[in-house]
C-alpha cells in the first residue's frame, strides 16, 4: 500500500481496535475472537513499521487496551503493569532472541504458560493483604480488594514476609466452573458467558462481592512487582520465593538455548488440555533481573519478554445427529451431535448450531463431515461443512415443539424459531427459576432443586401455584423440615409486596430485562394501564425501540396474560405501582451518553449531575441521543455520535449549560 492508502487503513484499524478494546477490557463482552483481534493489531503494527510517521501517542500499539472503569476507586500502580508483545510463529521468537542477544550475550530464559484471565496487583504490608487492583490502562486500575478477598487460594496473611510486597497475578475461572455456570445460565434463559476470561473479568468486577464469591475464581501469581526487604537476582528465584510464601504459582522452566525454548512452547501446547484453566499461549522472559533493566521497555511492552500465542485448533469430524432443545423464552436451539474428537485437550461431541438460518447458510446435513473448533478455547463451534454425503438434504427444524407438540413459529426479522405455548413443560422450570430470582420476585430459598421437586410431585404447574402452596406441602418434600418449610412460605408471602417492575421482569417478556421493566413501569405506573397501551405509546419510552414495544404489546394481548394477572391479584400479589418521577430541570427530556475520561469528575458523578438536572443517561448512542459527553480516550461511542450528527460536548460545556 502507498502512504495515503496506509494512512486511511491505519485510522480505520485504530478505530476498530479501540472499539474491540472497549468490548473486551471494559465491558467484558467481546464480539470477535482473540485471534481475530490479534490479526487486526498485527496489521496496524506492520503499517506503522513501514511508515513510522503514522505512529501516534494514542495508537492502540502504544498503550494497554483497557481503561480504568467507573465502578471502583482508582489505584495508581507503584510499578506500571505492562502488556506483552505477541508472536505467532517460531521465527518471531527467534527474532526476539536475536534482539535480546544484541545487548545480552548469553541470555537465560524462563518459559511459563500464558493464562487467559484478568491481570491484578496484590499488595501486602507486614504480611497482611491490604489492597488489590486491576491492571486498567497499565498506570491506573480499579480497587477490587474486597472481591479478591473471596479468592480462597490467594493468601490473606503470609509468614516471614518482607515489610512490603507487591505481586502480580492472573485471576481466572477454571474450565469446570465455567462449564457449570454456563449450563446454569442457559438453563435460566440468560445470556451465557462467552469464555472463561470474560467470565473471570466480569465476576471480579462485580460491585457485590457476594456474587464474586459464588463464581469460584482462582489465581496464579507470576511476578514480584516491588518489595522492601527482599531483592531477588533472577526471576526463577522470585518464583521460588513466592511459592515458599504460599502463593499459587504455575510451572516454569529455564533454558539458555532458543531451540529448547521453542520445544517447551510446543510441549505446553500439547499438554494445555491437562490444565484446570484456559491458556492461550506461553510467555518467554529473560531470567536475570538486572539484564531486564538494561533492555528496558517500549511505551507499551517490556523488551525482555515475549508472548507466543497459539492458533485456534480446528478438526474435522462427522455430524451424527441433531438434537432440538427448548429454552426458557421458547427459543428452539438445534445442537449437533458429533463423532467424538480431541480438540484443545478435551473430547468434543456436541456443539450448538444456533438456528435454522445458520444451518441453511452452511448447508448442514446429518452425516456431513464438518470443521469444528473451540471458540475462546472452550466452547465448541461449527465453522463449515467440509464434505456432504451423497443424496443428503439440508436439515430443517421440526414443525412442532418436541416438548409440548405446539406449532413452532418464526417471526419476521428474527433468527430464532420459537414455541409460543406459555404452558410448555420444557419452558416451565426455566420460567419458574427466573420468576423467583433475586432481581425478579426475590423468593429466597426457592432454588432450582426445590422447584424441580415441586414440579415432579405435581404441586406446581404455573407461577400462580407458588402462591397456593402450604407449609405441609413443602415439609413433605425430601430434606425439607417444618422450619425450612415455614421460612419458604414467609418468603413467598413477602414477595407479594414486590413493586410492579419486579413482577413485569419476573414474567419473562421477551427482550425486556430488569432495566427495561423499570422504565416501562415508571411510564405506565400500573399493570392495568399496560393492557391498554398501544405499540406507539410504548415505543415513545426513551430507551425502547419497535421490537421491545411490540414484544410488550404482544405479551399483554396474549389470551392467557389477563387470566394470569387476575389470578395473581386474587392470590394477594399487590403489584405496587411505582411513583412517577419528578419532571423538572434544565435537561428534562434530554438523553446523554458518556464516553472517555473526564478531567475533574468520574462518569458516575457526571451521570448523577445530569440526572439531578432532569436528564437521562444511556449506555449506547442512537438517533434518540441528544448529547455525547466526551472525555479523553473516547472510543467507538464518539465515532458513532459523529456519524449520526449527535451534539458532542466537553465537561466544561456541560457545566456551562448547568450554569
């Protein structure tokens, strides 16, 4: 590419990478695989290597991808938490070795597994854990001390410790825990985590440490960032010392020949399926710490370390059958059953085929040879059909629900095929689990196991049956004593006083989450008004679109909804109306989206200021957005606002508007 073409491409790549950085680091919800992201970054690096004049201080190649979030207090790191430069071939590792040998004649390297989790710093004073923080942008992170306290393997006190010790580690979620939580999320009709890394990051950055504790996170510690009273000479010495102090450390080996380094990288790849957690590569580090100081760092990476990233493993196998599952919202999910194959260290025999559109796009038939891989090294996915058997026909979903026999429907504009029968047995348990959950009717003690027992013995067949249970019904269940039964009855009675928004969320209306349910009920105030609301009236709510509005309208015009609500009322469910919000202030009716780092206040403080003056804040930019409040390092939201012609203001302009 010539200079002008390269310049345009570099700008485009920087915007795209910044968008994906925000999804990965700040929202814990990536849209592309790590490998696809790495290839975008490598393309930008290659352009900047050819045209160094295109390098800018804010280029994604020059800084760590994350930002300090707004949930937690900021922590300025004593020692910068740098990222690592990635290699994707043995030749690139040899290039790294060559660069090191230009300054260090006889280097010794340490090779360790590269964990795919969330990097954290943990500080100890006189052997007591006093503070823990995320990496953030490498200079400033978030204080997550309380959440790190829930990790059982992280020592809270260490014996014979130096006066001060700061260590760096990687918080991760084990494969077994990840698979258990994803199964629970799918059973509840929730959006499942994409991979263990994002599950770990999202769990550690919870405001409620009790939620973090339930996620069974773990940690490996791999570096001493700073210490007072202990000065190791080599990295191996520091790792041995950390192990003696009781920190969980991973395996590591040292080598003075680059061929041995490459052999160890290959060995780790061969055995990574034996590990309890996900790794995405291996790390090569210079062992001698004084040599590290001599080599120094770039703006983003240390020159004394290199990460080798493993490519996604892909294999061919035979599709033996397709199983059809029914989710909580009635969505039909086809699941491929394969001839078992070893992939990334584990045996794979099942993978989702998503929906009928996906099957048609790939042309999937039972008996085909398909290419599969593990997305994020964990969840199996079908990439393509390699070979069709002779005379095969593309698979089509059944016409009727495999659980209740009702006719399946596929609405225009939707990918999912659904069973719309609200009494469908396959959906009932998942509906009930959602109905009693903490953010819905909050019936404490009525967990999945108890609900399953109640269904098995025929005591409940719908939501309304919960409010007709008696103490003797519950005490007759296995492992339920009289006291436990009374506690459950009290919890059920207490839930009758829940506000209307909790009930609307509990009903499980498609596309309507907790926040959308509250917006709906703040606007219409009572359940009765929802039955009379038109699609136009619902879509007028700020934050609602046509799809959400149509979903609400359709639900409240289903034949059984009025009967269900009337029955709940008759059983004493109060459906308390929400108080109408006070409508006043200079920003009345205006919607703001906040992005980037503001000069003198956090985004949360700015949001409160906007709401205090009558405005609303939203997490995404749309045509309905009135203002985007942009600070430093504003990313994709700023770009979208510019494309839509939304007014962009600074913190000073916001304060001037308030006066």
